[in-house]
C-alpha cells in the first residue's frame, strides 16, 4: 500500500516562481542548488512571507540511474513528494512497516497525485537509467526542513542508522538498484 493521494501542492505555471498549496497561490523564493549525493541535486525554496520553520520545500533533480539518499522521518513531519518529470520509482516503508514501490513516467502517467509520508516512514527516489534528462520531484514539508528531524543515509549502509534498522525488503531493493547503477557506470 503506497502513500499516494490527490495532489495538493504544485507549481502554478511553467515559470516555477509560484506554488499552489491547497488551492492557494503563493510566491516562492529559491535558494542555491546543492548536491545531496552523486547524481542528485536540490534547490530549496521558501514561501514568501511564511517562516521556513513552518513550511518549505525543494526541487530535486535525479540523474538517470541514480537515487536520492534513503531518509527516515523521525519527527512529526509530513513530507509531500510530487513526481514531476521523468521515469521514477519511489521506494517507501510506511510507519506500520508496509513496503511499497511506486512507479511514475511523465510520458504516460497522470501527474495529478503526490505521496504523503509521515513520522516513521522511509523514502527514496530512483531515476530510471533509460532516460536522457534528469528526473524531477517537487518536495514540500510541514513543518519546514530546518524544523524537521530527518535521518539520511547514502549508498553502502545496509543494516540501519540512528537506531532504526532498514527493513529487509527495502534494503534488498536498494542493494539491487545500487548494483545496477554500479554496473551501468562501469560500461
């Protein structure tokens, strides 16, 4: 069972300077691009006039064949993950321990949904290697990222982190994806 729900957050138009949250339009300001991991970049944004501790987000770009670091939501935070472009897999584990893999392909899928993940969830995005452009995900957090407690682990750590074991199905899926990435990079 995935955390898929009707989309409540999106860019207002192609300029990506305004965002729609629960049918209200807000201007946003961007920070600078930063690298989250090899092949993964993010550009944080804040809502003009709203304290970033309350709510904020990021635009994430994932190069083909790469994945975001695994995250565990440790605080009372809600993460809204909106696939925008490309071929993507969202690997997640619910607070109840249900593992799911959801796929998205902007060439054939409707983008009228998002994923809502809460305290106790694990999440990781993977961009399919059979595309030429980076995939994109819009992320929105309540409370904001700086007020949230997220544990992040990159490739290579398989058993657990911060006192939280990585569930077996998720660990196996990440190991397979990491091996595919490694093999693709050696060709």
